[in-house]
C-alpha cells in the first residue's frame, strides 16, 4: 500500500503540471478533507506513517481529478480560511481571498483608534458581504463593535447566515442592493464601512478558471470599462451611512490603485489614499466622509 507522503507528493506534482498556483498546499488540504482531519494532522501522518483508511486512495484520486479540472479547492473541501476564521463556502458565493485580509486589518486599526476616544458604541457596516468573511472576522476580533452586513445575492447571504450561526457571532445580516442607501436607522452614525465590491472591468475576463468559471458574476464585474461604476455607486451609498470623519475601506483591482482614490476625491471624499496587500500590490483604498 502506498504511504500518505508519497500520495500527497505525487498529487502536488500532478497539480503543479495542471497549472494550479499552490499545488503543495492544495494536495495537503485535499488529503485533510478526505481523512476528515486538520492539515497539521496530515503533515504529522506524512512523517510518522500509519495505515490509511479503506478506499482513501480512491477518494483522494476523485477530489484530485476535480481540482485538476480547476474546481476551486474551497468548493471541494467546503471551507475557506480567512483571517482567524474557517468559513463554509461553495457554489453561489465568492470565495474569500487572503489579499482581502489587509482590509480587515485596516478596519481593526480604525476601530482601535476610535475606541481610544469613544470606548463604546462603535458601529461598522460591511457592504457586498458575500460569505460574511469581512464582517465576521471583525466581529470575532472586536466583539464590542456593533456590526451589520448587506448582501444582494440570495445564495451568498445563505452562506453568510450559515457561517454566522455556526460561529456564534452577533452580526446582523440583511439582503439588499449595496448601491442604494440601507440601514436607514444607522444613517450618519456609522464609524467604518468596509466593501469588497465587484470591480473587474467589463470585458476583462479573469485568467484563473477558479474565478472565471466558478465565482458568481454578480460578485466580479464592476459595470463599466474601468470597473469603477459599481464601486463608486456603493461608495455614494456608504456616504449616507458614515458619520462625518467616518472611514470607507474599499478593495479594488491592482490596476485601480490610482484611479479609485482619484475618483473618490473628485466625489468629495477626504484623505483618499491607497494601501498595498502583503504581496505589495495596490489593494484597498481608504477615504473619509467630509
């Protein structure tokens, strides 16, 4: 019988040949999924060895074949790691990416800054919430913050609600269009609005099959040639929520690191500036309501 280390290494090689960006990580994650254990346990078993469950090789080969077809890893395992959370995801919802974590870090820093002068009553709204990743990550780390989230897609908000309930985090979810004013009872009182909107320019089809073929189009395309039509409409709606001096944090494409801050400044936002992700690429624009 082939040992686990050999199977995982062979799987990683096959995934690498198929063009998967993270073959070693994916091979371990798929093994963990089939074995119903966490990834550290797979790495331990790869070292110490031991008998594999009956039909492991067959089941592992089946999920590996799906990953070679570029079905997202998160759709196969049903989970996505984001910040300190493990979220459940699948068809119908945008898979949260590590680069979005910089937006969470910026939001937490703003919350902490405000708490120094206003230790209670901090309010945060997450628009275009998808799986709830941003809202839930912030609530998990700063439980004293009142957090609400808005999402248009029926499928996506179902995933968000399931994640919220499973994690036991007190985030209020609502279904609605983020380009229109929402949460009227909080109008003009919110400290931070976070947004990961659809921002891909129309006609710029993503190269990665995992994104192009599996992420919902509603979460991808920004509604114009520069991809900023929907983000700017969402920013206008966010302005109705924010208190004077309140902070907007909006993710964007690599190519929008200059254009988005410039457009927000032209629309009357103050202190618009851009922030890079951990890979050094333009990723999040911050701006304050005048």
